[in-house]
């Protein structure tokens, strides 16, 4: 799947703060973020094992509707030396 170049305007500080307030007030936000932090930073901190990556992707998908195809992108990025 080819990625399209999209021009996204730089948001203002006021706009970012507005969306952060909305994000922080989402129902279940705190519990989800704590669960994802535990999963990503304690239980499965590396992106080497495919089952760990699938677990992360499934969790992200459940919480935020992230496409499962991202797993292959993570594996590819890890093999190419991208650590973030």
C-alpha cells in the first residue's frame, strides 16, 4: 500500500492544548494508558518477537482501532534498525 504525501498544517499551542484536554477527559483513558504502558514498557519492551508485537497491535487495535497491518511495519522497521 503506497503512502500519500499529505500536507498537515502545524497546530497552534492553543489547539494542541484543546485536544489534549479532550483526550485526557476520555472515559477509560487513564486505565487504557496504564495498561498499554505496562504492556509496552514492562511485559513486552522489545519489538523482536512476532507474538509480542501481535499482542501490542491487538491491544492498540482494541483501544484505538489501529490497523493490524501495522505489525508487519513494526517488524520491518525493527529489522532496518529503527528502535522507536
